[in-house]
């Protein structure tokens, strides 16, 4: 495996050299449910976590393992866990720490699906998620009490596309024993949340990591940088005996294996029990995407910047939402955090509200109209009537979705073709 720390090299080499059995260079799809144990002792050691190794694909798989290692290397973390979807990654990220009666403080600026998970499903399960406005990092401190187990946010949340104050909020949580969990789905390689003090990273690999719109998947990455054992009262899930694993105290039990208590618990208890495993085939396809991620992110960012500038020049457009257009505190955050690029998403408020937004979407010829982001192809959607439609209008506004808002996920096509499609649809939107 390469010793390089450069993302272009890690994206191709981290976690893999060649198949030990066959010499295959491409990571094979280990399409197996189970693994032959060498002996009764070997099997017992694996189950007792005295040795790490393959037991059953619901909890680990060699193809998934390479993907987990590769993203962990790109993020500078300690260990990763592949999951069936980004939604599963967000759910397990919280369930791994919070129990009935506990709470989590989350940014309001979230993907609509995460909002629903937090506001409704988590609530039904007895975990309160307290939503706070991230424009003032101190809002996280104000909402914290003795039962707060984690902070949660997205690095570059749409629709607002304002970079989250990772270092500021991580610094509020650290002395209290509250880890910051960052969903980095929209900004892989552009921002490395662990460099700013985040403890855990969540990904929907469905988006830029896979990059080709083929596979739903999610990842959790443990930064290995959070001192769980120093906060026995604050973090009981990792510091009290776990009856589901012979009374293991995860902060202690993980020590011989490295600073991986959080991810080890997630894998050996939650993934074991809930079973939302990533399929090895999806891990394989996601790995194909990751190999070209550095190149793709560069082009996504360049094309999106060109689109933002183009939209700003148009009379049909009221406002353009892109980090390049921000000033004041939001502009400062973009400068501080988005050093690797400003992302592939562009939002805009079209003149004429919802009706104009729908006309625009219907007039696009090359952009796909889909509920996804981070595909190699350009995508567009009208969130108020789709991704955010299950939220009340009040909650939609709290997440930044207005009636005329259109979200673009700018792809890798030639910029002339992207702008030509937008030009045609804008002309049609005027009615
Ligand atoms: N996080 C973000 C920022 C997303 O955009 C999405 C999906 O759109 C998710 C999480 C959920 O991921 P998935 O669709 O893979 O479950």
C-alpha cells in the first residue's frame, strides 16, 4: 500500500495492493455470506474480538473493507464502516451514542431525509434532537445539557450552501465530552472534518464517492481522536458494560485494536442487530468511483463556479446560492473551510416562484430531473415539491427551501453544453 498522503494516490491505492489469492489488481467482489474458520479456536477468537477477521457479511466483507480503509485514509481517520445507505449511516451514528432520554444537538441545515429521521423517527425512539441555527456556533452550547451525547451537522448543506463552522462547534463540544459528527457527503476532499476537530464523519456514498448514480450506500468514519474514556458520565454507551457483548466496555475493549471504540461498537452491536449492511457489489462500484474522485471533484467545482457566474448574469434569476456569491460571515466561512473547492452544487431562486421553478425544470433537455446529487451527469430538482415536500412549509423555510428555489448538481459535461441547457430552460421559465 502506498505511503503517500496525497488524495490522488490514496484514492487509487489505499487499503489494497492485489488479491492475495489470485493476484487480481482490481478489488474483487467477495460475493459471499460467510467465511471458513481455520479452527474452533480461530472461530472462538474472532467472536471474542481477540482477533479481527471475517465472520459473516452482515458485519464485515473484504470488498467493503477496502472501501472502508480507502475513505478512512482520505479523511485521515482511524477506521470506517460501510452501510446500506447514507440514512443508515446517520441513524447508526446517533444510535451508537444516544439512548432513550438522551439528546443530540443538530444544525437545522440538513438533508430533508435526515431532518425527518431526527425530528420524527428518533423522537419516537426516545431520543430528542434539538435543532439549532448554525449561523451562531454558540447556539450549540446553549442547547447542551447533561444528557447531550453528540452534535451533528453537514459540512456544506444544501439549499443554503453555507459552510458549517466545524472547528468552532467541535471546540465547544470537546471539553464537555460531546463529539461533533459531520455529514461530509457534499464535500469529499474539499473539506477534511477531522482536521478541524470533528470526531465522526458520515457519508452518503450514493453521491460523489460513487459518483455515477449506480449504488445506494453509506459510510461512518471514526476519527480515532475523541477521548471517550475521559467522559464516563457523558458517554455511557462507550463506558458502561454492554450486556449484548458479555459486558464489554467499548472504550476499554477496543484499546488493543486501536482508537476505534466508536466504530467497533457500531459494527459489532448495531450493524449486527439492525443489519443494514452495504452489499459488496455496491462497495465495488463505489470503489470504482472513488478512484477518480479527486479528478471529478475538481471538474464538478469548476463547472459549478462557471454556472454560478452565468446565473448571476441572468434577469430570470433573483438570487444565486453558491459559496462564491457569499459575503460577510458566510463568505468568511467559505474562505476558511472550502479551501479545496466550493463544491458541485448551485442553488438559485427563480423569478416567478414555484410556477416558474416547475416550468424551468420541465424545459431542461440535458439535465436529469432526479432526487440525487453528486452524479457525473448534471441534475436538477425543485425541492419544495419533491425532496422537502414531506416537511411543513415552516420546516421547509427553516432548512432554507423557498417556493422558487431550484437546486442544481452540476456534472462533468462540457461547460458549453451545461450553460446552453440552462439558457434554454431559463428562457422558457419566463412563460
Ligand atoms: N446526507 C446527505 C447530505 C444527503 O444528501 C443524503 C441523500 O440525499 C443523505 C445523507 C442520505 O443518503 P442516502 O440517500 O444514501 O440514504
